């Protein structure tokens, strides 16, 4: 009906003209169409009211269909609407952030490189020849194996020279009771009684003493390591020839009274045996072990 109204008004505009009469004609036509529209709506309202009041079944629903009354239907809880989770937009890195990230990457690469280097060094050390064993093998090959001799290990506590000689004296003079304290005392007494022979060679600085007397006391009572001077003193005091085997060659120290081969004290000298410094071991015949 609205379309019919527009068509009629359009035709009227074309024929009514632009004066007062034309405007009045258009107004009257608008009013007539409004009244027609109102009457049509009133009629439709009345017909709808009559149809509902008659109790007739809704159109399209037959008596054979199983229609469930509205009040008997189970109430269905409405599904709550879920708000969509906003996805944050990825922010572009600033130049400062990029520089920091680059610095972190370089630092990480440096750490990984250093770790790989340390692992390589550890691997090389673990698989490298043992300096201690190399030195032992050299002493055995150069001096001991061909004479059927071998190294007997002595404790490393600063008394190794005196312990090794005490062990040798036990082998050479079974029945005598030798220990490193007795050997130290014999060494100190020899040095003290023949001061003129030993004082020029006594290294007070190395022994950390201020006088020759203190040097002698330290030989007698401390656990200070013994060297060539003490070997000389013991060879004279024990009246034994002392032979020290080392990679550089054997060192032979004769006593003032000499000595036969059966009474020789045999030691091995090691520079690489322990990390703390030099060390003496005893050397024995394989048959005696």
C-alpha cells in the first residue's frame, strides 16, 4: 500500500501544478492515503483478534500432530555469551631492543665457544701421556730393567729420602731396626760433627733457617725434604755406597770407607712423581719382592 501511495502522489504532482491549489491537492491526497492506511490496519487488527478468540488451531498444525504445550517444555538455560579473547598485537622491536638482543646472542655464542674449548682441553689432558708414568718408564728402561730391578714406592711426606734409605737398610742388614727418624738423627750428627765439610754446601735460604745450627736441627727434627748434601752425609755415616737412578743418569755417592756391591743403597729420584715436588723411592731386586 505504501508503494501505491507513492505512485499516486507522484502522478498528482505532475498534474496539480505549483500554485496554492496544487499544494492543497497534494495535502488532501496525503490525508486520504493516511486515512485509508489507518482503516486497513484497524481491520487487520480486528480480524486477528477474532481469530485468536475463536480457539481455532494455528494454521499448519493438524489434530494428529503431537504438540507439546509451552508450559510443559523443559526450560533450557541460555548459553552465556563468551567474549572473544583479544589477541595482542606483536610490537615491533625498537632499535635499542634489537641492539640488546644482538649483544645477548653474541655473549651466548662466546660462552658456548669457551665451553667447547674447555671441554677440548679436558679431553686432551685426559688422553695425554702421564708425565709421572713417562718418567718411571724412562728410569726402568735406562737403568733398572736390564739389572732386574724395580721401583718400590715410598710415602710422600717430606721424609721420603730418609724412609727410602731406612727401607734399604732393613733389606741390607736384617735384624737391625731402622726407621726414618733414626736415619734423620744419623744424618744430622754426621753434618754437625764434620761442619767444615758440609757448611759450605748447606743452603740456609732453601731450608728457611738463619744459621748452620738451625739447619742441623731441621734435618734432625723436621719433615723437611733431603737433598744431595744429606745423601753425602748418609753415605759416610752408614758406610754405604748410594746409587740414585734418575732420567738424567745414575748418581753414585761413595762413602769414605768405600763399599761393595752387596751393600749398595739404591734409590730412584723423580721430578714428576707428585705435583708437590721431587720424590725419592726405593729400588729393589724383583726376586726380593
